[in-house]
C-alpha cells in the first residue's frame, strides 16, 4: 500500500470528535492529504494518536507510512506505540544520577534504544532486588543527559512481570547492579484487550 492510502486508512480510524490540545482534528489531516503533504499529515495523525487511545491498526499503518517515507524516528515512535497498544502504557518521571556519581558519563538516545533493568519491587530468593528489563523512550527530547530529568515511557520485556506497578510508585533504573536513576510512576494504562501471542 502506498503512503497516501496508508495515511488515509489511518485517518479513518480517528473518531471525528477527537481534537488535540491545539484543536487539530482529522479534517486538518485530510486537508494536508489533498495537497500531498504526507509528512505533515503523518505528524498530525501522530499527535491525534497521542491525545486519544487508538487501535493497533492505526499505529501499524503510520509505522509503515513512516518507513516508506524514510522517517526513522517517526517509524520508531509508531512501532513503540504499536507495542503500547498491545501491552499498555507505563509513563514515569525519571531523574538520572549525575555523571560524577553514576556509571553513565554520556547522554543516551531517547528514541527507545536503551533497555535498562528496573527494580520494581520483587526480590530474589536470596533477598536481593529482582531486576526486570524495559525499553525506555524519552518524551519530547532526542537525548537524556546524566543528571537529567524527563518524562519517559517504559516498554517491559515481559509485561506480566509489571502488572503490580502503580502510579506513585518509585522504581529505580540500573545499567549494572548500581542505581543509575530513580523514577516515579506517573501513569499506568493496561491494554483494552489481551495482547496476541
């Protein structure tokens, strides 16, 4: 399927009454599609998807369109949202340790590349914190600096291990056995339907 058809198909999945904080609607998307402004239409659809939960097929269509337009970050974001549509959303306020007190000395990319371990509460049989892997997407920033603070989205490697995580809970990030950062869970949204195997 070509880019315009993918974007048209995705826009049909957006309820007409949905609007973003900037009062953008699906009608604005159609306006850009009629002028072959595909990248703008893609960006507006991503924004509409951020303002209201939309189905997996919406994000799949956007991911394919972004790949065809060679928009790597948009494609990565849409694939990330596909994961969230299947498994749910966990957002947290993360503060990294400063470079002079932590293992990490350099910034890391914010687009879901880093997959650190997290202490989310459970303990091993020996009483040590049990650590669980989750990918990390930094909202509104291309990188996260040592000592920085940002809202992040987490994609657990095994979502069932994270079922007990709740808003307000403090969790810690680890790139080795030491604490690399501390996060307070802001939001947990479970998927509306069970994830397909």
